[in-house]
């Protein structure tokens, strides 16, 4: 099959795509129309959780399954929209009893358990801000995020609490209440999640949030400084729902599976909000990746729409065609991918092995929702991220020294930019207005991604213009990793890079120079990797560590990670005289 075009696969027995005519949809679309499709609240109010669950109850669809939870040990539990509405009411009432006020932050540190979903929805109903923390984070990333968000409440499990939070309580004075999902403990500051909810009414008055009230806080990494807290408001739900319809082709009654963990933005925007606001049944698998389990879920749950990521796709490819042989995937209408470059091989492999292609989509924590996509109604150019959604203007720009931007010729590389004004655009970086402002040039938001755009308007990913990396789809910043290693007495300097990896896309690799009196060796290497793992957790800690006498630095002393990258890849080091002059 030629790799330059994968024809669309539209079966006559499946519903026609929501986005049938791309050009016409772009020409006629308005965000006001998308907004008008939501239920809304009296006096111009808007609430994500109300749009996700209660509106379906109000229109008589409360008995349909909202959440189908598949537990690690084979458990299976369905929650109807009405049940989720009641449980999230109880959670919101519990928050009020704990003294939580609108705008307060409620964090969750848990795997994919039902309580996480109840927490997210209940927090939003109470007008508080929901902030998920990835459960594979070690104590250090957890501490930084709990402290910087000034979380008042944390929902977690006993095990995660003991391992990662308990010892931090003295340095987290704002964290008044921890709710344990699997314990009967009730003591000051520590509560049993279920007992707390059971004591509350499952009724609540309508939420009183306004569209611009803060709703979601997602931490994301940059090259420098602590993780940035991207703030999204309730108005974002307009984009969550609309992009779920247009880019993922979601519709009421669909069985939908998003494999992303809700510790990251995809697992919230598309693992909770987009499917529920579109009336779908959300499949949640608590277990980790497993080839046979995943194929069984697709087949047995009769998944209609599947949203996954290139690392998982590469793992499925690695397992070969045998586990996929004989699978009945007739229910599967649409498959999409996000988070890292989707290799053309992955698209072609999917057509050959699963009978249909993956559709790449592009977005980021700051955009809150899908911005660029390959659509069900369109042929695919493998390797391309696709074209902007109706309502989204994207362009390739080059920054000028004065902070304004130039628009290069079609086909030339530059930074991917989006015209401001879509509903799910982040509204702030928590406590960091200067950093927020740096993301904009006039009415363009600058994404930090390098890309090209071809003559037909398809965007092609080139790389990042900073030093953050993607490993197994997770965005990791050098600052957090390097800082932890610098705490070790042997370490003088550290530089982190992403080393290309066949499956994870990139792995975290660090170059370390040692203080006088310490000698490089295997024992020290293992000790340092272990040290980082204990503090950062396996998802963030370096997989490789190389000792180096001197790290390349600019005259002002900044470590030049791109020279480390070039060295790793065996690339020419470039003109060192100019690089040395960088500040
Ligand atoms: O570099 C881009 C990459 O992931 C970054 C955003 O990561 P994060 O904020 O964690 O959001 C994850 C939810 C999408 C982007 O700046 N990225 C995302 N999608 C793609 C991608 N790189 C290549 N192709 C994609 N489809």
C-alpha cells in the first residue's frame, strides 16, 4: 500500500461522520453555535460536570451507562449517568462540609478507580478546581504539585498515601483533608472517602459556576523552573464536547475507550469530559497495558471509538499479528492517536492488522482540547497530524527578536501557533503571569512545537523548540529530574535529554559530572538511578545515566542540552563558537 495516502474507511452500516465536509464546516462554524448546543445554567452559568452528567439525567437518559469500570482483578462495574450524578453530588456536599470554597484546589492521586471520576465531577460541581496527579509520580513530583497548587483536599488510596504523602504533611500546611478511598480511618485530617460520602445527601442545588470560573489545573513541564500549572475554566467544556464530536466522531450511546491515564490532560479532557458530554459510555480499564487484555476489551466491550497513543501502538505492533488474528472488531468505527508523533508505519500496520487506520490528533495541556486532527471523513496522509478543527486557526510562525512573529513561506519550518479565542485555551499559569504572557505574540498562542504546513493545509510535526521530552507519551521537563539528582552528594552537574527509543519514543537519559573525590563506576551509576527512582517515581526517573567530565555550557553557565543530544545521536556538534556564546 502506498504510504502517501490511506483512503478513508467508511462502512455503509455505520453512521455517517459528524464532520462530513471539512471546508463547509470550517466556513460555517462558530463557537457561539457550539456553545448553544450545551444545556447551560440559569443566569449565564456553565458547569462542566453538569454538562457531563446531570443534563442527561434531566433529559431522561439517566439510566444509560456513563462509566464501565474494568478492575485489575476482573471486576466489572457499570455506573449510570444518574448514579454518577448522585455520587458526585455526595462528593460535592462532602467538600462543602470540609469547608471547601469555590476556587479551592482538590487533588487526586490514584490509579484509574471509580472514586477518581466521582472526585473529578463532584469537585467541578462544588465550584472547586480539580487537579489530577499521576499515580506513578514519586514523592518529589507529588510534593511540588501539592505545594504549588496549595491543595486543600487530596483523594488517594492508603498505599499511595503511606508511600508518597504521609511524610510530606508537615510541609503541606494547606492540605487540610486527605480522603482515603479504601479505608475506614477517620481522624483529624484523614477521612474515609466512602463513609464521608454516605453521610451526605445525594441531592444538590444546581451548580453556580460561571463560564470563566477556574475548573481544572493541569501541571505541565517546561525547560526551566518548576512545573507550570495550566488553568482551564468551565467554558472549556464547549471545546471538549465539540472536538469529541468532530475529531473523535463521538455520539450518544457509543462505547468509547480512551487509554490515557487521568493523571494527565488527555485522561481528563478525553477520558472523562468529552465522552460524557457526548452521552457515550466511557470504558475505564484499571490495569496496565497488556496486549491480549487490550484486544479482548476492544472485542468484548464492542468498543466503537478508541483513543490511544503511539507508545501503545508500537507495543501492539511489537506483539505481531498473532494476538489480533480472528478478532471481531466490527463495532470499532474510529481509532485515533495522540501525544507523540504517530509513525506512518503505525497507521499502515493498523490498516493491515486491525482493518482500519489510526487517525493522528495534535494538542497540548495548554490548548485543553484537540486542535489539529485527521478526520473520519478524510483520507489520511500518514505522518501528518492533520488539519485544524473548524473554529481553530493554526499557522507556522517565526519569532522576531522584538517578540512579534513572521509568517514563512508554505512548507518552511517554524513554530506552530494558534489564533487565540478557542474556549479551552488555558487562562493562566498558576502564579506565573510573566510566563503566561511569553506564550503569546499579538493574537497568536505559540505552542513551542516546531512543524511545517503543506500547500493543502496539513501540519507535520518536526520537534520541540525547548528541552522537554516525551517518554511513553508523558511530558517530562529537565528541571525536575536534574534537581533531584543534584541533591545527591556525589553529583556536581546534570543534563537531561530524551534518547530515542523504539517503543517509548524517547527515554530519559542524564549526563552527570561528579564532585571531586567521587569516581564514576557501575555501583555509583546504579545508586544514582535508584536515588532518582525513589524520589521521582519510575515514570520520570532516568533510565540511562552516563558520567561525563564536563557538561557543555554557555558562557553564562547554562547547560547546553542540545549538545548533549547531538553527542548522543552522533550528530555534528555545529558551530561551537556561536553556541558557546549563547546565554
Ligand atoms: O510536542 C507535542 C506533543 O505533545 C506535546 C503536548 O504534551 P502535553 O501537554 O502533555 O499534552 C498531551 C495531550 C495531547 C505537544 O506540544 N504532541 C502531542 N500530540 C502530538 C505531539 N507530537 C506529535 N504528534 C502529535 N500528534
